C-alpha cells in the first residue's frame, strides 16, 4: 500500500466493497479497507506523522485502487518502540480507511 507517497509493506489486507449502479451495471468500488503492517523504531516518527493527518492519499497498486481515505479506526499492540533495543522490534498497526472520494 502507498499512504501519502510512502510505500508500506502489509501483513494483512481486507476490503469492503460497495456495489454501485453506473454505466457499467454492477461495477464494484471500495467503501473501506483495513490494513495491518509492522512499524519499527526507525520508521515510527514518519509513520505516526502520516497517520496523524487523518485523511490520506491511498493507493493499492495491486488492486488498481486510488482514493482519499479517512482513518475511521486505528489501533496497535502495546510495544513501546521508544524502549526498543534494536531496529527489528516491531509494533503491528491496524488501520481502517474509509473511501471519501478522489
């Protein structure tokens, strides 16, 4: 996934489609996506800065999706990355983004 031009490797990806009536009857778009990804000490500040923006440019190249997404749910495990002794200790973030348009 790419959030505000930052590529992030995912542990899990789920989407909730919406079925719309348009010129292509039954065309499918995405109402929201939920992603899980690891955040390590070395990228924590950058990742937190992106997520604090709340409305993000979302791209899922593998699914040919591109939309503005509003964070409607976010949680992480309870790993304190500030106290991590190495760069491999990770906290898993779960983020749900609602499609609010292009």
